[in-house]
C-alpha cells in the first residue's frame, strides 16, 4: 500500500520535509556545542528537530576564511551519522565563495543536507552556486537561499521556481539596512518586523513565492535572544499569520520556543490522525467526519499537521505511528 505522503504530496514530499528550526553558529566552541545539542535532542524527541548550519560567512574571521572552511569541513565529517548538518558559504561574487564550496562541499558533501547561499539577488546567482556544487562533486545538494534586498524580494517567485532551491529565508537586518534609513531601526526588532508595511510585504512575498512552488519559507532571526516569550510569540505569529514553516535560531535558548510555537496542538494532532485513518480506510475517496465532508484537499492539510507534529517531536496517536517509522 502506498504511503500517505506519496499519495497526497507526490513529488513535493521530499522538499517539504525539513525540521522547523534552523540553528546557526560560526564560532568553533558554539558549533561543537550545537552539534552535541542536536544529538541530545534527537535522542530526547526520537527525531532530529533542528538543523545545524555551520557558518562560513559571519563565522570566518577576515583573512582566515580558508582555515574556517577547513574547520567547518572537519566538524561536518565528524558529526554523528544521523546528524543534519548544513553550511552557509560566502555570497556569490565574494572572493571566498568558490573556495568555500570547493573545500567544504568537495570534502564533506556526503555529510551535508544542503548549502545556504546568502545575498542571492538573481536566478543567475543560483546558477553559479549550482554549478559550483556540481564542480565540487556535490550536485545532489539542494540550495537554501537568503534574500536580503528589495530587488531580491522582487524576484522571489523566479528564485523559488529554480529546481535546486529547497528553502528561502528572509534576511531582515540587511533588508532594513538596504533602505538607507527609510525603515526605522525598530523595523529590525521583534515588534517592528511584524508591523512595518515594507517588512511585512517582503515577508509575505517570500512566503507566497515558496508556497507557489512547493518550497519551504524560513523566517528570519529574532535578535532578542534572551527573551523566550518574544521568540515564541514571533515564531507563532510567523507560522500562524505569515505562512512560515521554518525559522532561524541564533542562540540555543531559542530552539525550544521555536519548536513549541511551530508545533500543532494535541487536539489538532488527534483530529488530523482521525481524518487520515478514515481517508485511508476509504482509499482516499471523500468521507464524512464529524458532520463535515472531507476530500484530498483537506487530507493534504491534515497530513501536513501530522508531519509537523513529527518534525517537532510531538507524541503521535498509535493509529498513525507506523506512517512515520523510518522517516527522517
């Protein structure tokens, strides 16, 4: 019998299956601690609930880019077999871009889940990045891209359509800075980023572009990393109102609030499980459940609820647990 994921999602199944949290670190001690924390939380939740992205862009000291790339490669190769490790390289056009890709992806490509490319402006930048991965022998790696300017956001739909792109992130800080003071500094804060019209427009444009092409929209950072309530509130708003299904973490204290905010509630999980079981029993034909008619459209919705529950380590009803055995 075919798996519900294949029946309901088809070719989009693989690209949409990502942990809801993407944790960035670039300093050696923090990178090592991030990988250790990932292993501990994977054991705790029974699945990998966040990616670790090792940062060559902001993490590398000026003049020490090659040494930092070598360190990132060493850490990726030494990570546990079940670890989900990615790398953020320098932007296309930076003197260290090609050497980052050649060194890290060329040596550790088999251990990486994806490559994050910052400051992407055009589809042409994606082609350069894809070719660099191909030349490094890592043609299997998907691209995650960071849009950080008004022009890049304008091209979000074209960028999301690229076949190598798996996820698009919004670069809040650079986006605000690119407006030369036209957006006040509070536009970078936890409140202003959800109220300033230009920032809100950019977030919605990216989310819409991703959903139009079956890609994962990843929400930007919250710099108030010591305020757990702020990060959880921002994550919930990004998820429930802006359509984001993934979010950046820049401090270990942000990971659990993000997981909590992006996880479905127990009642949502129970409802989804009942509908998927009923749909399977009906061989995916329409069913009447609790006085409502459901068909493939709502089945897809409720399957996404179950996948989100799995991705955030939430307990699943026994009736649907077998669907997730062996899944990442």
